[in-house]
C-alpha cells in the first residue's frame, strides 16, 4: 500500500550522514506501527516497533502520513489537535523535516 511504499522511499533516503546528524528514533502509529531509526549504525525504516526505544511517537491517519511525506501537507499541520498526536522530542521532528 501507499504507507509501505512511503517507507521504502524513506529507507532508500536514510544515509549515515542523517543518522549522525539526527540521532533519533521515530515511531509512527498509523494503521499499524512503523518506524524510522536514525540512531543505530546505518539507520533503518520499516514496519513494526523500532529496534531501540523511540524518541518521538507520532499518531496519525495513514492518509495524513502519506500526504506529509509526499509534501502535500506541511508536517506540523498534520499534528493539529484532533488529527493526530506527537509525543517526545519536538526538535528531532524538525531534523526529520530536513531529511524529507
């Protein structure tokens, strides 16, 4: 589906440089749990719980997530009350925006 496709693109975009500069783990609660690990060596992204504890947990609809990552929705608009929630280190979220 579109979420899996989005994570495939993200996985392809993860570089050592992003991992070094970000040092954060993001967990996404969509219609299932997904993650982007920008802390462990090499980094990774995919379905399921992250390999290490998440620094930021975001909950939103799958549709909003896909829109956010395809740049049809400014990231923080997705976190407006009612649509979704974000818990954890907001500064890390800004570095994730840079990667996108």
